């Protein structure tokens, strides 16, 4: 059965009317979200392998533009899977005593390049020189979403 070409098509995405957004954790502005992210040491990179989702906890740091910098072994599954791909990176902090905290997600294209020989890789002790055989992965901050976690949402 062929649809009527004269019939109006239904929208593929339903948008909430202005002012009717579902309640949820309060959003943080980009500057505050990146400040919180810069204070964290471990986050999670989310990518795909063979069309399946993969999540890997990693040490990281931010560059001056808010890009997320990760280190990986050259030729590793992570380095192969993310090069040129759009990935997500998330870090958070949660206080188990009062149920509050924050969560920041960075979405962007990942770029893999040789690790500079002058600085230790993220997560490596400063006195260890382990840059040989490693690559630097940068996730561009195309979209940064930060949220406060509260006991109400």
C-alpha cells in the first residue's frame, strides 16, 4: 500500500511546546560545566565497536578550548574505534550522603594523533615517561551539557 503523496507527513521528532519541558535536573551553563569537568580526574568515553556501544573509564584532562584529552596505546581498540568518529565523554561527582552532585557530557568528533614526547599521558605519574607507543585522543567540545544532580530529580 503506497501512502497518499498529497497527505501531510507527520514530523519525525516531537518537540515539547515552549514552557512545557519535562522537569529534570537543573542545567549548568557551559562555562560552569567545563569548570566542574576540569576538576575531575576520571571520566567515561562512550563510542561504538562493530555498531555496539562501548564505555571505557579513562583518565583525562581538558585543553584550553574545552576539548577532552585522553591517552591510549597506539593501535588499541579505543584508538581505532574513535578516530574521526563522534563520541561522548561523561564525568560526574556524586555525594552519597546527601544525594547531590553534577554530571557533564561532552559530545564531539574525536581526533587521534601521536602523543607529544614532552608531557606525561593523562593519568600517568609525572615521573614516568610512557609516551612511546601512545596516542593522544582529543574529543572536540561541539556540545557540552552540564546538570546539577539533586534529590528532587
